[in-house]
């Protein structure tokens, strides 16, 4: 079965409160079904290093955060 890619975005993992919660969700996903991809706009922090050490796909790419009709972030990424 083809895995479902899930895109998670957060500005950075330097201050790790919300980043830690997001990572807790990612860690609990069934990896036989889902393939998480994480997009951040700025690398760094101990949580960032932990995520990389566990082998997750992390893309460092600037993105614009806007609230447009309920869409919170506009990401401009190459096709994954």
C-alpha cells in the first residue's frame, strides 16, 4: 500500500513548546500508513536535531503565513 504523505509546517524548533507537541503527534502516527514531512523556515534547536536523528524528512524552506479564508499558511514547495 502506498503511504499517505502528511505535511507539517512550523516556523522553527528553536523554542520547542508547540514544536514538541507537533512532534509528539508525528511520533504517534502509524508509519505503515503515513509518511510525515516537516517544513520549517529556520533550522536549529535541540528538538530539530532530535527530529533529524530519528530520520524524518525535514525541508527548510521559507514560507508566508497568512490567514486567507481559513487557510493559515501558504507554502511554495517543490513537488514531494
